[in-house]
C-alpha cells in the first residue's frame, strides 16, 4: 500500500468537508503548485482521498490533471496518474479514452517512477472501463521501447494489477509466463509479487 492510500479519521473528515465546499476545493488544488513540498504533499493527500471517495466533486477539474499528466514534472505526473485513475469510475463522457495513449505510453517511456505508478493503478481503469482490459494488458506486457532500468519493478506492479482483474484477461498464459519469469528476478520485490500472484491465481 502506498502512503497516499493510508488515511486517518481526521484526513477523511477533511476530505469530506473540502469536497462539499467549492472554494476550499479550489484553494486545495492551488496548493498543489506551492513552492513548499510539505504543503504540496499535504494538499495532494486530501485531493487523493477526495478522488477516491467523492470523485464527482473533483471530476469537473479533470482538465487540470490532464495538463499535469502531460507535464515534464514527474511530481505532477504522479498526482495526475493517481487522481485520473480514481476519476475514471465517474467518467461517463469518455475523457479517459482521449488520454489513453498519454497515460499508458509512460510504461514504455524513459522514466521508471511514472511507469511504476501507471502499472500500479491500471486495475482501477479496468474496473471502471472493463472494455479496455485487453488493451491495457497489452500495454503493460509490452515494454520493448522502455529505456529506464529495473523494468522488473514495473512488471511487478503490473502483476499486482493483473491479479485484480485476472478473470477479464483473455490470454492468461502470457501473464502466468511473466510471473514465472519474475520468480527468477534479482529484485526481491518482483519475486515476492510473482510468488503472491501465482499462489492467488493458480489454485
């Protein structure tokens, strides 16, 4: 579990209160641009919880996060990846489909951290838009163009996502083969994820 996914009762209360106040929400979003990292992170934590629990309140701000997704700043990309993945469940207008390539191209790009986070949240997109399951699976399996090191970390996060929607995957053998391959990885994280995946899905 990521730190942003952990919550205290007070953080949850703050998110609920802010989601219901347009002015407070705007101020919160403005704080994501703060020069102080503590302010940025604190505000993002609340934004993240709102995107999880009250996505309809944040959905009108989709364009802000779409711009962040296209930014050269990996911190903004991090914000966008997690918020847009949560907002997909209320995206009846098909906005995610228009940014699909921008979103999933990152797993085949040159930066490890954004790639890891895209793979980590992929299952949320599938849950919101099950018709994209095979297309997303293909993106997560094909990393030939990726230039970052430690691809096995992205693959480990992909396995975590695959576990969440394994029943929707057409070619399960490809996923099982990946898990078996990662059991031999030098990365302890990748080996653990592979082991957990196989125990969970090869019963």
